[in-house]
């Protein structure tokens, strides 16, 4: 007596009509994927290139029929990392189904890992979104773009527990910019081996990016207020970088070297030494300014108050001009023999 029963072969009011009764169970297939991330910042507790992001995915069959051919993939077009998008790996399900199958209400878990690059650090975060797909018993395809389970995800536009929510997952890569400068000096005393006016001091500087992002607008200058010489302070000039960056740029961990020269004057010789300090400055990708006053790399520098390898150490560089005092007298005589010449 069911209307439009597919088994009906005649008039259901005919007593001779004998047809099985069909009860339709309409399928309503659906799939839902939630994705989170965690960054392992290592023992230093600071995000750096080389740190690893672990992605965790839950794929749930929130429909009313079993799904087959269930797959999970990262969408490369939504991945803002500088390297290849991570590949999710199935780790199990909460109701025992094999990989690729999900019963109604069943959830499968997946993980993936991604190693952060310096380009990623300079960007400040990585966004990505996964796509879960499957197929119903009647062959109806289902799919869902992942929503984020990260707390306070800036991409979140609604309730992450809502299957209708589809937001990329954002992994924050907080910058920690820093710069460090070390400065030494050497005095060329010439062939006589004695410090004199006219001898030349060569200053050597190493400027290191000891933060976690690339620095731009890197500059190095002598601070005239800290220079005890009698004429203008020397101007540092870039000689080489150990990782190939152009002038004014330093990658994380990169060091540039600079040199400057200064001719000693008599006033400086009388003073006994020259003390000066340089200032290195730069800017992070987010526009955060960084600076550092130079520390001295001269052995036994009298200004040194700590470990010169400590980036927190800031001590002027002292160049000793050892005095070598001496005086010389020459004496002659002449005899005035008068008019007689005798």
C-alpha cells in the first residue's frame, strides 16, 4: 500500500496483487574534517627555521551511511609555506574501520609534519587547508574543506565544531629579531715597531643576525660621542658576508664583516689610547627595529666587563698606544780666537 512502491506491479487494491513492501531509507552522506597544528620550538623556546610543525587531522563521517574511498589531502593552492605541502598519514580510527572506510559517526585521525624554513619565518605564519573526500554506497561523492581547531586562529570565522565551518589553519611563527656586533682593532707600528703619529689602526667588525628572521636596512656606524680620537671617527665599510646577502641584509645566523682605518695623531699618542664604540641597526620583516652597541674582541681590553662572546656584552674597544718617551741632546763648541787669530 506504499505510494510509488518500486515493487508494485499492479493495482494494490487488487486482492490478487502480491508485491513485497519496500521501505525507502534515503541516504544523507556527509564528511567533516578538523585540522590543528602545533609548533615544536625546541629547547630554546623560540621559533626558528628547522623547527617542526605537527599537523593533526580528524575526519568524521557525520552522515547516515558508510563512506568508502575516504581520502585526505592538503590543498597546495591554499598552502603558504615555502616548501612542499605536508602529506597527511592515516593513524587509525575510533571504531576499527580500515583506512579509506568510515562508518556513520566514526572518526579517523591523520598526522603530517612540516619543517619550517627561513622564508616561512620571515612571513610570520603558515596557512593551509586540507580536503577530505569520500563516497556513499549509492556512489554519491562527499567532500569537506578543513576547519581549524587552533585556539584563537585568526582565520576562524565561526564555531570550529560546526561542520559548515571551513577555515584554513594558521600556524603562528613569532619573530624574535636581534643583532650583535663585535669590534676589534690592530695597530700597525711600522718597521720600527714603535707606536707613532702616522701609524694606522685597522678596525674589524663582525655584525651577526642572532635572531630568527632576516634583517633589512642593516647599518653599522661609529658613534662619534664615544670616539676619543682627535679627528673624525673612521667609517666602517662592508667587506664580505658569510652567506652571500647583499649590503644591508642579513639572514638569520648570517655574519657580515666590516673594516675601517684610522691614522694616529700626536694628540692621540699623548692620550695613550683610543676608545670607540660602533652601533649596528636593522629592521625585522614586521618592521621591528633592532640595535646593538659593539663589544670588544681585543684581548685583555681594559673596557671589557664580561664575556665578549655574550651578545648582551656592550663595551667600547680600546686601542693601546704605548708611549716610548725619549729625549736627545747634541752638543758642539767653537773657540773665538780674537783678532790675532791665536
